[in-house]
């Protein structure tokens, strides 16, 4: 990702559906400066990067559908990360797209890949929606979280084995937290050292 400072850093959302939501900024789906997918051309580019078998034929209709699905996933992600009940209208949007044909899986090694080649953009949206169904389902309950940094609320799916991920990125918020903790320990040791050092005595006074 690239924040306002233009400093790039790696962010792994842990989910295809979340990656798609972040093409609209998650909480800012209609703010163009947050959008990496904002027109048919950028939608085609994103879909074909994630799904090489998809033909780059998305137009305005597909863009409208993509924005609808993207906004619903973004809102659900924020709700899930805060332990809130999922908005039924957004759940319905995800379920509607998930019920449409998706890009079928294929076992590598055969001579045929029926339905896999020249897939349509709507099939990619169907696959994204099905990933969202898994994302917001019971199997990952409690693992959709917000970054622990006080000044960051990026949402991610914790896919670590231990389930202890705290930061959106160790390159960004994780390192900042380490630096702050190091400074706090140094300041604490310095304060204890100053307190333990006896004050210098003045010259002896003759009686």
C-alpha cells in the first residue's frame, strides 16, 4: 500500500475479498483518491491480474456491480473486525453475487479446462463473493481484526497459525511499536538510574 507520505509498505490483508474491498479504500468506496479500481480499465487490470483466465471485457455495468459488491464487503469487514452484527442488506449483496456462476476450479494435468478459459468479469465477482462468504463465516470467527496501532484501523484476516497477528504490517505499524517500546524502556532505565545516583555532597564545613 501507499499512504499519503508516498512511502510504500507491504500489507497482506489475508483474503481475496479484503484485497478487493481495499481497491476502494474499504471505508471510502466513493472517494476517488482512495480508489485503485475506479473505471472499467482499472477493473479489468485488477481482475486479470488476479484471474488470468478472465477476459478484459468489463464495462460500465460490470464496474457498477463491482462497486456494489466492494462497498458491501468493506462495510462487513469493518463490522466483523469490531464484533458487530453484520448488516443484513450487505449480507444479501454478498449472497446475491455468490449465487452467480464463478470461475470453476480445475485440476492441473488434464487436457481440458472446460469453463476455465475466457471467463467473464462477472464470474470473477462471483469468486470474490464466495471468498467473502468464507471470510465472514463461522470458520474464521474472531480472526478479522483491526491493526492494534492507535493511529491505524486497517482490517485484516489473521491467517497465522498462532492467531496472534497484531499489526497491519510489521514494516509499518509493527516497527513503529517496537521503536516506541524501545524508547520507553530506555527512558525508564534512565529515570531509574538518575534516581539511584546519590546527589553530590558540598564541601565540608569547619566548626
